[in-house]
C-alpha cells in the first residue's frame, strides 16, 4: 500500500501553524478599534510589553486597581498578544502583573446598569478576550503575584504552565454575593481539579493559597515571591528555545484531550505527529542526534 509520498503542508512558524483556531474566536468590537504599533516594544495604556529574545513579556499594569479587567485593559491584552503573534520573533509568552495583585477580576467601578448591559459585557468583551487568550497558539507561561480573583483567576488558569508566588491566592467568591462563576471558571476548575474540589471552591468562596493550589495541581508550583519573576522568565526562555511548532501542537492535544475518546485522541496524535515530523526543527533534532550535539531549534 502506498504511503505518503510528500509531507503535509507545514507553515514556517507556530503562530501561523495554529492561526485557524485563533482566528475562529470572534473578536469583540474593542479588538478592532486599535492595532498595536509596528515596533518591538509597543506602548499601551494598561499593559507593558517587552520583547526579551524569543519571549514576549506582557504585564498587566493597573496596579492602583489591582489590575481589574476594564475594556481598555482587555483591548490592550488582545493587541499585545496579536503583536507577539504577528512579529515573527516570539516563540513563547509570559503573562504577569505589576503591583500587589495579579488581577482582581472585572472592574466593577466601570460597570453600569444591570441585566442586559452585564450580559452584553460578558458576550462582547470578557468571554471573547479570555477565549482569545485560551486559543493563543504559542506556549503561555503565567506568573501569579498576589490575588487572582474571579475573572482574574480564570485568566491566570489559561496558562499552559502556571506558577505562583507563595503569597498568591485564587478565589471564586461569586456565591458570597448570590452569583455564579463566569468567564469559564466552572469549566477550568472542574477540568483541572474535578467536581468535588471545584464545587468546594465555587460554593464556599474561600481563598485557595498558592501552596495548596500547587498541591492540588492547579498550578505547577509555588515559589518565594522574590523568585517568581526570575523563575517565570527562565521557564518561558526554555520554551522559547524548543521546537515551537511541536509545543503548539502539544498545547492543542492537551486542550482537546478532555473531550476526546482515547481512540480519537490517538488519531489526532498521529495527525499532529505527521505535521511535526516534517518541520525543520524535527529534522534538526534527528541530525543533531547523529552528530552527537545539542539541537539548535529555530521554531520552524
């Protein structure tokens, strides 16, 4: 029986390799209002952006509001991610925050009205922004400093690798005010922790300290606060030096495994393996093995 005579098409960069699922997320109106300027370190109002080699460091920068999610911050976050994906030099992203908290959730001081207005905010801004982050094709490291509450907790847990400072905590306090979790919190917590622990966190509204979050598997590990940024950057740089297309495909496999049967997941692994096998990085790894030298990956 004839086998593949030529490799399936493989795009040159991971940002292009997974462009389809990223673009499948309908961008909210705010994402179309302003594009980031074409420079290595573009300027934004509510985030900072730094290009550190192959790592784009995006830092939430509303410390006076505990980095609560306003429409402007969500616009800046989306545009910062777009800049990282469009520039061609980014192979991993680090998301963190300035100040004493990672993100206090939605900016309630900016909220007006009830009912339909709140629904519109979720539909047009919050949910699409977090979905956009979730579908980012590049490896995403999140460094959580201080409080990650409500939508801020959901944002943090969208990272592929999440580490937290020892003083950090996660909280879903909606039930304390007669509400239910939103921005995907019930999905994220249930898929990560299982229904028993997810229910306890959401129904009781207690704070989950970083060390316990690490013990439960919600984050990779808790580290001393003074070491958080250094360790997070080291993780992101490690990812940026690896085979970017393969990492992006692994990210998709992990996300899709929760809803696939074992058989379907095996078939998906075969499909993605074919794509990875014909990348420049895979060929370089095989040659490096024969040459008895470390592989030099280029992200292609």
